[in-house]
């Protein structure tokens, strides 16, 4: 799966997300819609409850509106959402 800068700079609120991997065993498998984003966490609506997931400690699968699924390491998206959207990212691939 290729990660392009436009995916990383995209607004994540409203996307469907799933925690694919995490060193914290209770995070793995949490899936739902992203309802809030802070500098270090994503808040996911999971079974009618708000789950706050630390970005740096997880790998996420995001489902885009066109149906494609993208895997993003949470350490890449750490930072304030408004700054991440404006940030220029150098390609490393």
C-alpha cells in the first residue's frame, strides 16, 4: 500500500478507521467512525462509546470515501490536525 502526501494531509474526521496493530492489546480491533482528533489521539465511535486511541501507539486502516483502504502508521500523523493538513511532506519512497 503506497502512502502519498495527499492521504496524510487529508482530514481524518468522518472516515471509517480500524486499529490494525498496537502494542496495547485492548486497542487492536477497535473500528468505527473518527469523530474527533487531537494532537496525540484519535477518538473513534465504537459500539456507541467514544474510544480515545493514542496515535503513536497504533497502526490504522482508514477507509476512504471511494472504498479504498489505506494503512497509516500513527506516528506519521502525530501533530495538531490543522498543522498536519498544511504541512508539506517530503517523499521518502
